C-alpha cells in the first residue's frame, strides 16, 4: 500500500490504448497528426486560443516556459519551497542561463500579492540588483493547497502592473481543477503559460506546456529542440495527452486521487499540517507512530522529524485509503 | 513505402512487451529495478565495466556525454557535417555552456587522425584561442560510413596523446556493429562515452549513454536531472533498453535494416554517393527521376539538387526494398 | 565631506607614478614584465606560493575565482547579504553558468561553521538538489566585521571536511589586515583563492585574484580572456598592484581609513549597529537626524529607514572625520 | 622598432591629462559627469542619437553588443577569420550563452551580401538548425581592409530584409574613418551597434560601445554589470573617451598610423598580400628575409610560413617606418 508519490504510479489503460494506436507511420518530431491536433484540443479545453508543446518531464516544462519570459540577466519570483527552487537540480539556472530565483514566503507554499511585493519591492531598480521578469506559482502548491480564481487574478493583476510574466507550475493541475470544480480556464486564470502535468495523473511520459501567448511558444519551440527534448517519435507523447483529455480521464483520475486523500484527511483532522485540497496529506506524527504504520505495510515519506507525507494517486485503491485512514485514526 | 527516416519507425513488439511488463509499482526516477540492472547488462555486452544512463533523445545523450568532458571554455572536435554541428539546434552550445565545436573535414563524414590534427594543430596554445578538450565521432557517420576498429584505435590514440576525451555518437550504433560483425566493444574502441541509440532501431523513447569512466557518469547524473531529462517513470525507459538487448533484438533489427539497404544499393551501384555500410543509401538522381520514384509511391528525402537519401529501418519490408531496388534500376 | 563610499575615491599618488612609469613598450595582455612579477611579489607577501591574475573589478575577481571551484550544476555557500548575492547584478549566475548561491545567515554578515552547516546539512545528497562545491566569505564582511584567524580556520576545516573550495572576497582585505594587525597570510587563512581589492584602497582599476592553488589559476586564465577581462595594456593593471604593495601603501591606506572610521565610531558608540572593525560605520539615526547631518555638508547613504552608513577612505581627511564625529555626537 | 601590434602602444598625452583631470570626487560606476556626457558627445560625432557605454576591452564591447541582438538559441554571421571567431577565447559563446557563430567567407576578411547569403541560405528554417539573428562585420577587417559606405549599405539592407541585427567591430574604427576620409557616420552606416576602439589608438583602457538603438543599450547596461565590466571608477574610462574625441585626437592618431603603413606599403607593393587601407601591412617574405629584418632590429609577427605582419600605431616614429620601408625594399 504505497503512498510515497504519484510520480511513479501506473499508466492508465486509456493511455496504453492511445500509445498502441499511435504506433503507425507518421512524420517524426512534432510533425505528426497527434501533435498537430494539440493546439485545438487544449484551446477547446481552456476556452481560449493556446499553443501546446509536449515535453517529457515537468522540470523541462517549467523551465522551457520560464525561459521564454526571463532573460539571462533577470529573475523569477517564486515561493521559497517551490519545486523549481528545491527539487529540480538547478534546472532553472541552466535553462534560464543563470537567471535568478527570488524567493518569497507564504502559508502553504502559496504566494500572495503581498508576499511578492515584500520580495520584490526592496530590489533597487538599478543594474547592481537582479530585476524580476516573471512570477511562477504552483497550482496546487507543494503542500497541496489550491489557488482560488480570485487569488490568481490578484497575482495576475500584480504581474500586469509590474510588467512581469506569469507562469503556473501545474504538475498536479488536474487535482486543482477537481478541487475547485471549475472550468480549467478558471484554474489557470491569466497566466501566460502553464505546465500542465499528466504523468503523475496516469500518463507515462508526457506533460503539456500550454502557452496562452503564441510568441512565447515560438521561442519555446527552438529551446525545446536545443534542450534535447524534441523526441523523434513525438506522436507517442501527443497521443498520451489526447488520451488523457478524451472523456475527461485527467479529471476523473484527479477526482479519484483527491477523494482518497480526503478519506485519509478525515481520519486525522487534528494532525493535519495543511488543509487537504488536492492529493497530498501532511500528517503530524512521531517516529514511533510512523514505525507503527510502516509495520502495517504502508509506504510513505517522512516529512521532517515530526510528520509524514501521504500521496494518493489516480489508481489508489479505495480499500487501501480506507485502511490507511483507519490505521492513522488508531494511532 | 517510406524510406524517409528510421527515426519515426514503429516500435518493436519486444519493446511493447517490456513496457507493459514495467507497468507495476517501483521507485521513481532511476531508482527502479530495471534502471538498476543496466550497468551490469551493458558491462556484459561490452566486456568491460560501464555505467549507463538512459535519456529520451540522442541529442540529450550526446550533449550530456560531451558535457562531462569539455569545460565551458573548451571545445569539441567533430566532423563539419556531424549531427551535433548540423542538426541539434545548438544543443551542444547549451549543454556545454558556450563551448565550441571545432570542425574537421573527412570523406564520408568520417574523421581521421590527420583531419583532426589539421583542425587542431593551428590552434595556438594560448588563452586567445579555444582549446580542444574532446573528439566526437559518429559511428556510423552521417553518410552511413562505418569506422573500422583500427580507425577508431588510431583516433583514440591521438586523443590519448593530446589529453582529449573521446565521445562516440552511436545514434545508429547497432547498424555499425551489424556491418562490422564484431563484438560491440570492438565497434566502440577506447571511447570514454558512447551515445548508444535504440530509438531509430525499434525503441520508443530511450537511448543509452554508456560511460566507460565512472567519474564521468557521476557528473552526468547531476546534469541529466538539471536538464530535465530524469523522467519520473524511468522504468519505462530502462525496460526498453533491456528489451532491445534481450535476445539481441538490437542486432537483428540492425541486420535487417542493413540488408534492406544493401539490396537497394546493389540496384544502383554506379549511382551511389557513398559506399553503403549501414542503413542509409545516398543515390545520385535527377529531379525527374525522383518524380518517377515518388509517382510509384516511394517516400524519401532529396539530398541537395542531384541526389536522394533512402533510409531503411528495422521494419522495412523486404518486398518494399526489392520494389525500390527495381524502380531505381529501371530509371 | 563625502562618506558615501570608498569605491570612487581618488587614486593614490604612488599609483599615478607607477602608471606613468609603465607607459613604455612591452608585451600586450599579461605578457609584460609587471604582470610577470606578480606571482613572486604576492608569494612573498603571503609567505607561500601563489599565482596572481589582475582583473578590472571586484565582481570579475570574485566570479573568476568561484568559477574555478564550482561546476555549473553546483553551488556556492555565502552569506545572505554577501555582495555576490546582493550587488553584483547576477554575475555569479553568469560566470558559474547557472550554479546556485546557497544563502546562510550570520551576525554582522559573517558566516560560521554552524551557519554553514545549517544551510548545507538539509540538502539531500541526490541529483534533485543542488550540491555545494565552495564557500565564499567576505573579509571584512558587508558590515565591516573582520574574521579572526581562528574563525577562518574553523570554516576552512569545515570546507576541507566536506570537500568544498574556499573563496575569500577581500574587496577591502587591506582593512581587515590593518585591523587584525597580523601577517596577510593569517588574514586569508587556508582559502583557495582571494579576491584582493585595491581599487577602494587607492587604486584606479586593478584588483588581484590570488590563487593558492596553481591549477585553479590555470583555469581562471582561460576564463578571464573568455570574459573579456584580459586587457591588452595589462601592464597598467599590474603596475597598480605593484605600486600598492611597494612600501606598504595598501596597508598604510587601510590603516588611515580604519582610523578615521574609529574616530567616527567613538563619537556614537550607543548608536552603532555593528562594532566598527574596518572602514564602515553603520549608525542608527532618524531621518531628521540625517537631514541635520546633510545640512552640514556630509554625504552618506541611508541604510534602511533608521540608519546611515558612513564609509571612510584612504584619503579621508582627518578634519572631515573629526567634523563628522562632532556632528553625530551633537545630534 | 616594434611593429608587433598597436594593442600595447603607449598612451597619448591627451589621455594622460584627462585621466589626471578626472581624479576628483564624483559618483561611482557610470554615475559621474564624464560618463553622463558620452551620449551627447558621440551623438554629435555620428550625427544621430546614440547611447554609449564604456568597456575595458574590445572583446567585452563586441560581446556585450552582440548579446543584445542574439538570443541564446540563435546565431551571428561573421567572417571565418573574424576576431570574435578566432581570437576572443570563446567569449561570444560565453556572453551569448551558447549561441553560434555562422562562418562566411570573403576576400580580405570582408563580408559581402553574397557571402552572407551563401552561409545563411542553406539553413533550413526549422528548429533543428540554428537560425541567424545578427551579422557582425569588422571595420577595418582583420586584414586591414575597409568597407566602403555602399558596401555597408548593401549588408545593412540584407540585414534589414532578413530581420537581422547589424554589429560592427570597430577595434580600429578610427583607421577606417581616416582612410575613407568621410564622416564617422558614413563609416558605420546603418549598424545597430558599433564597438568603437580607442585602446589601440592611444587610449589606456576604454572602448566605447555605441548603440544606435536605445533599447539595446538598456539591455547592455544590465549585461555589463553582470559581466563584471562596470568599473567603480568609471570616470577614468569616460574621461579617456572624451580626451580621444576632443580635438580629433582619435582621427589624427589614426591618420598618423595609416600614413606610416602606407610608407611601408609603398616599399613592397609586389609583396603585399592585401591592399593596405589601414595600419596593417601583410608582406610576403621568406623565413630568411624575416631573419634579416629582425637582425636589423625590427619586431613583428610571422604570418604563417611565408609572410609577416607589420602594424603601425599612433606613435610609430616616421624614422622607424622609413627604416622599415628601406629594409624591406632592400631584401
């Protein structure tokens, strides 16, 4: 009963079907019919024109998106615990050619206009200090917190005022939409680009970089090749994205994972470090308690000395979630 | 009847089987059992210890390998028509942080010690000129020419003398081994790293970077993550590599493609621009002649104004190759 | 009566004399006799062999030094208020090709082994997090605090244990030596490289990068040219460095500046934000009080809302320092 | 009697005077009165508005200018023997973050629209090949050949058509203007940026980057700091530029050097490798002949096995040039 992460979960049957169906001759790279159909498909989903590039990892998606907004001498504002700061092996420094991350604070790893201003306002507008060129927010955040549409709007407004780009890291974007129960477009707001994750949500190896600004996509296209991310059998990535969008697999999967997380959360409300809004549950518990859980066959990561993180996935079995809920309640 | 390229060919059944078999829970990234078994599997193949990292494209494989040998202020010697120079969208400049490619000449897009010396010797050993740190050769070359073991040995000896790393771009390495009919280790010689391609040869999305020097691999590991190439469901890449090595699928596939190319070549010996040693056939023919072939349903690329390139693949049907051979003979 | 900064102070007469004396034919770049004599001159000063490169700015000196210790995928540990983090326009990101700065805390902008460990120990030793490769300390610190030899030794010991390089930003190194009244070698300890500043201390345009490891210097030589910092009339930079070392001009100048700072400090002991150890005085005072001082003709920078920074220089006139001291005392 | 290079020549008395005059308090970096006056001074010289940044080397000037026109995934077209390709230690790769140099051919190291088209037209407009974003020409060229205004206009027209930036490396720009005997604006044509060299022409350590497009300058300002080229006592660089422009010192110096070169050229017309238009004379001569000249006390560089290069400077004595002319004539 693994609650380690959704990032290595099984591949959804619909994705397997689509992969097999794509195993026929077509043009290499992104010249195939599946890749060609992505813009329309995602434009329909978001209710406004967008340009979509596939990429093999969320790290590549994030960095390719940001690199279109931030010059090498610039900076991105992000949360101090953002994935791009903590867990991407310095990829932003590589893709952005040494541009800087400006770290802001915020409860639940979410940014607010106030937090962004607090980070940005002390920066003197001179050449001695690195100037911000974009903001990156994570939806849902590293702690599974979801930005409400008005919160995104407030950040987008600040970005507009300051002339900053706005990027959304949506490695688990589906879980945010499922939680908000809103149109996908409302969960992304006026962001210029979205890293729309599918791998954690049942895909095998394809994420979507969704650009709401055509010019950014034109740059990203060159950068993707230059970064070695233009796979020659790209049809297999595009096909995964189509399979996920078809019949709302992405949304059903996310709903399933969220529901499992809620079941666990309900069992330990007083132990929760963060309200559970997506598919991650951060639970205060002692080392001894963790031993007890592990002895019962539950797999999960320690979160510092006094907590544990449980992540549900699209294929978490109901019985397993229920068992974990019971086990935590019995601690 | 497509002879455009092998880079978008279908995926081999054995690869499909392996992918399905890998769809069970395991650790993310390269922590899974398939990834863990790669070093042994390839060490056995090459008859000496090596460390293997998977990557999703040949461009990434080449650049990650080279980045371990060449500092940002250095240079790589390669053929002026090498893939890294011509067709990787500037990826070496990105991955090597601005290091330079020193271009050398050579028949059939192959380098020789003489050609390398001619390129390198005029470089003054001072800080005003960029100094070479590695040599990159392509096996088989961009024109489908294969380095013989003694040719590699001569280049490796030069590399050793000058203190240069030696990288082999083996996007179609299997075709070279099939042609040479030798042990894989003999086809790679004393190279420090090999980009061993499987995608063109029946894989879906996995290449192997084979390091014969553990220290280089240790650096590449960080660089791979930093480049966004550490896929979270890496087991699906590792499984592809195992499937290809298992029962010599890689070699059978390459032999098949080579044989098809030979059949075509025999039909047009006087038209050949290059001896056919792998799975590419470069044929002198007029625009009118190309029209005739295309009217018969053959797909291929023009090669400049007066030639065409035909590429066979692991799944080229014998009947198609024979038909093309006849068609060319009838021109 | 300017106390804004020492960074635009006049050029010392000995430097002028040396510049004029160097205006005779010699080899370009660093091939001249003055440049050639630097290694010996500084080795003598530090009592151990070193290799010295001149550079036109402290930013270049710092970054060229760090780039020899830190690969693009690595990081440097520095104080969160270090010059390389706050005031070099992102130069470390440029020179280190996207490597990261790991920020540590510490009173008076000084690092301690504990602070370094607190910053470094939480970093997981895996490819997802950027690993430290060097420590950079500033002597004296941004707040004019001086590392004692035993403090440097403790940091150097930690660096050695962890396999990290140790760089010292000595933009005002002379002021530290003057304060410590020790051998220069004791003020630099076991650092691998020192950015030894002369420009703030009476030079015109030359800093010294002192490498205590020959191999690092060999790399820096290439990097300096590549960064456009190898001036063709380099003899004019080398000559400045010789002039400063000759007859201990550098030390006399630093002593003079320190003494002036002490005079000011004595007048406002209760207002001091930091003990005054070099030539910077941070004084708590209200906006009104700053107006009073400015009305008397004193130039200085505000330091946040409630303080002011006064910097003395090699040529601060005793009468001016005394006047400022009186003015502050009278507030 | 040194004819090695002008790059280490003495500093002109007017420059010394200006340096001394600038040794009074002013704002650091480029906040001083001398720096502030540069835009007007150069705008007047060129007869159109321009923004001017000083830099300490021609390499920095070239690369800072190019970095404003070329994204990291792009390329610069230049002559295959251009200084940026041959002699800047890979600085363009550093400053342009891995962008590429596309090498074109051309007599006398000069480019023509035809040569540029020959280099650029074969580049497929797809992401697999690096796309040109700027052209860089050298005025006068590496072989001392001068672009006529109509030649520049033709290249500028091509640049405009293709949407490419145009940069001029004018390390010896004064010599070109002196030769053309035209308005400086006519010698630079419609270039977007000019690296205007003064160091070889009697300066000590200051070149000017002249931007005819304000937006490019705004970017370059950040990049200059980031590259460690924003010297804190920048007034000493600005003052040099003013001194050179004042009373046309730059033009007189260039005329003097050109005249000396002409005197030498007249003595060996049949031996000339290139028409002499600036201050460099390339002379065919045997190793024995070079020995003869060196035995008479002439210093110069070999130019391959069968030639020598003689460079005159602003301070080449007439008697020395005459002596060299006689010596060559007597060979």
